C-alpha cells in the first residue's frame, strides 16, 4: 500500500522562490561591470551553482511522487549547494546573495522538518499499532 503525500510543501516552495531570486542576483553579480567581480571565474561558478539550486528546488517542488531515496539525495545535495554557494558569495563579497543563502538554509530546515512526507512509502501496521488506531 502506498500513501499519497498530503498537504502543501511550504519549505520546497520557499526554496524555489529563494532559488529564483538567487539566480537573478548571481546573474547581476556576474554581468554587472560596476561591482568589481564581474566576469570572474568565481561569479561563473556561483551562477552555475545557483542554476543547480533552481533545478533541485524544481525537482523537490514539482516531482512529489519520486522515490524516497531520491528525495533524500536531492535534499542532501541541496544543502551542500547552499553551503558552497554561501561560502562563494562570502568570498566574493556578494552580501545580497549571501543573505539569500541564509534564507535558503532556513527554508531547507523548514522543508526537512515541517514539510509533509514525500515520496513512495509502503508500510504495514503492526498489531499494536492497529489496536491503538
């Protein structure tokens, strides 16, 4: 028996919104010649990593029926991407992008802790669980 995910994944939707804003900020930092870091390898790296954040958040938000192991892997990789992009934003002195990564960490925590269960799960109730329900 498989259970359907119920409820709204607020953390995943918040991650999607933060990823979109982060990608815009990374593009501005990469191509704005007035900031001193434009067209550097670090800004290209941040631009690519924020694009990966957007792809990962789209997967977490829209593909709610994915297997449990894949959702966990994407969530873990999303955390690594948030931390790495935050470090790169700190080193590039891109304060707004760093703030987005901080907000992304909060949204990631909301996704991990408060979002409803996602993915395919099959479990059988024990006799004790059946008796208490």
